[in-house]
């Protein structure tokens, strides 16, 4: 696989527009109402002010049909929750403005071209796949590829539920569920976070009014409670749990800037998200995709939450990997990143692509041309990793 595109800026400068400043908003999510067999932990199941975005001139992908909410078949035991060590966000070595100034020049055009190159790789590996990418800088400028397309949110929005629960119920009440919900991605614990927040409607109100996100919505999360649904839930025409990569990246940016919660609650939530997996221990791992190819010192200081619908959970049209978080550069400057790949026939290549995309975007923003993002077996489907993939089942 080629590592870099050639004649990048000359080819795209006439076609790509510069993204405008985004001070937008968003809302929360999961799937809808067909019965899909999933386990309590493995099923990763998504409106108000709209962000101002001048998108790049890149191919438009069709949004997937809103997906149904799976019904669990197994209740996983929720392990005891260790208390996280709460650490405040470090003080940057340089100001946000200095970091933004360092990205002047042709940054907008060149990053847009990098997105297009990553889309080409995705099309080669998974021709039926759909992708979305959002990068949000400290001033909330958004750069993206299909960044505002509505997607199934899966468990990538559980940090929003935790934030809403923290504001409604306080740190001690949330602490008992946080490890299982955010680090193990347990769906029963995720439902308890929704309950602590005051229910589905309360989560949506917090997402819309406090997080200021316009395109994220939680419709239903029925794990252990079939009545945990929005007041507007319509089983005949369910909307599903939805989000956008723009909303996810904006949420993480506002969380990292301490805009959403009081200091103790903010520090606790950031620490839980820092305690998530920073790498993949095997090809079947799912919860460290975003950070797996980043330099070790970067991965260890970055925070994220993944969400997935894997082959033995869902039909091919619902399979996906989302991972979103804050990438902290070696000098403590940062950016928010959200990446999705969905509907691909080969789930191992879906996850490889998300990991590769995160690495290449980091190398571009950090100006680290020596970082090796490509791995030996990239782009080669291994049916032994996810034997269910490619069957349409």
C-alpha cells in the first residue's frame, strides 16, 4: 500500500474549501428495534443548534439506515469498580493560540487531502464501507470528512451519559458504575448511568443544553430494562441512537477544556477515559483501536472511548467501529479526534483502517514524518480473526 499521495495540494487546492469556525452543538444514541443477539458487554450499540461547517469537496457518502436496538441475551456480571486516581488535566507547555498558530498556512487544504487519501484506502480495503472523520482543534475549528453525517452511536457516547449522570447524581453515585461502563464498556452499567442521569429524556436534555450538541440522540437502551426509552419513542418507526463524528469530537474538546462539569467531576471522568485501553493485545481486541499505532508516550497520555457493533452481534449493514477522544501531543497541546468505519464486509480491515487513519492524522498534525503507521498485513483480510465477517449474517 502506498504511504503518501502525490501532488496532493496541487490536485485539491481548487476543489477543497477551508472549514469555518465551529461553535456548534449536538445530542445522544444507540440502535433501534429489531431483535439482534448480543451479549451485555459485547454489543456496542444515537437536535438543536447546528455547527457552522464549510465541508471539503470530498465524495458524499449515504448515511446508513438508522439501526435497531439489540436485545441482550446474557447479563454479564458487573465487576467491582476500583476508584480511579483523579488527576487534573495537565497545563499545556504552550498556549492553544500558539498551537493554532503553528497550524497556519496550507494546513486546511493538506489535512483535507489526507482525509481523501484515507477514504481511498478504505474503498480499497472495504468497498462497501462508509467512513466519517472529525478533527476539532482547541478553538473548536472543525475539519472533517463526512463529519456531520448521522451514524449509529453504539457505546461511543457512554461518556456523555456519564457526564449527564455526574451532573445529576454526583461523583460518588457514578463512581460505582464508571469502571464497568466506560472501561469494560458493559451495557448494563451503561444503562445504570442513564438511570442516574434521570432517564433517556434527561440524557438528551443534557446533551442538547449543556454539551450543546445538536446531532446526538439517545432513543432507547433496553439492557436490563425494556422501558428505558425516550418519551417520543415509536416502535413502529424508531429513529435509533445516533450521533456524528463532529458531535463526538466537540464533546471531547469541551470536556477537555473543562467546559461541561465542575472540576472534581471533570477530573474523574477524564481519568476514567484515560484508563481505557491504549493498545490492542490481539487482532480481536476492540477497545484500543484509536491509540494503538500512536507513539507510546502519546497513547499513554491520551483519552478515548470506543464503540462497536461486531460481526457476531449484528447484520453486515450495522457493523461498525467508532473511536473518539483527545490526542495529547508531546508538548501537551492537543486535538479531539473521532473516526468511524461502518458497513464494511471485512471487520478486521474495518478496525485496521480506523487505527491507520488515527496514526496518519496524528503524524500530519504533529509533523512527525518518521512515524511508521503502516503494518505488514494491512489491507489483507484474515478470515481467522473474525470468521463471521463476510457472511452477511
